[in-house]
């Protein structure tokens, strides 16, 4: 969704090193990881401020400033991605606005190849996202990636955002996977940190969540730009 610039990013890359024979389950984030985050950045940082400025008769710059401050207040909570919350909070029909610019929703390079790769290797494949169910519906309809997954889980279903370590305990009960043989790929360091605290076996940071922004490797986790790097 709307993003705050991540901390501790370096130009030096930590390479992912693991044997696929040791991995039984693959957990994948959606926005920024499988899908180009440019859609989300544009929507929350440009498109919503434009409509908010018209609603309140203020400049787009002032609207953006107000909104970014409002977004930050609920960062790392379920409200962060809750479209119902934002529709009520901002006085705008957020799902309708998303549908108006859904042409910007796109899949990252090599994602479909990687999903096929995981299936061919017999891995359990789960999409695990903080995205609201309405957002998920819009994006799955646009990209048709849903059929690849054994199950899709939104954080609202779990009752916690992925940034909270307890999220992963609840997810394990829902999906019945073994943490030590599970790989998680995500574009948010706080999510990977919470999964590490929980005991996730293999963690991968996606260093180019948006096609419009530069690569920024993590200083704490193995990083990739595209998923073809994991298919060797």
C-alpha cells in the first residue's frame, strides 16, 4: 500500500543461499513482491490526493501532506490496508477509485515463471498479504494469479498484520506448515523481521518492489531483484 521509505538499505547485496530440497512451503507477499508496487504508490500518493483536494478545495500538495500524515498514524495496523476504513476516514469511495486506475496493476517480471517453478518442484504455495480483501479481489481479477496458490490468506482473516510476530503463529495453525522448511518472500523488512523472530526458515527480501524506483537491497536479509534469481 502507501509506503514509508525503508531503513537500513545498502548497495551491498546479501545473496540468498539455500537448497530447494530443504524447502517444503513457499509463502509469498503480493504488493511489491509479486505485483508492481507502482500501482499502490501512485494510487495513495497521487490519485487519492487529487480527489481529496477536489473534495476539500485545497491544493494537491496540501492534500498529499495531510494524507501522508494520516496514513502514517495507522502504519503496521490492520487499518493501514482496510479500504472500508479509508473510505470512511477520507470521505471517498476507495474501491471505486482503485477500479478506475486498475490498468496500472501489473505482475513483476519472472513471477509466473517462479510460480510454475515452485509447482513443478512440488512445493506448497501460499499467497499471504496484508492487502484488504477488496483490494485482493480487484488484483486477482486483473492478474489471474490466484489459481497458482493452494490458499490465499489476508491479514484481516488472521486478525493481525504481518508485522506482528504472533501473525505467523496464527498462520501456522491455519495452514499447517513447518516454519523451519518454509521460505517467505516479502518487500517489507518489518515483515521479514517479525517472521525471523517467529522462526521462519528462509527469508528473501524483494529489493525492487516498484518498477519506477531504484533497487535498494536489505542490509539484514538476503535480497533479490526478480524471482529468476531463485530458480537456479
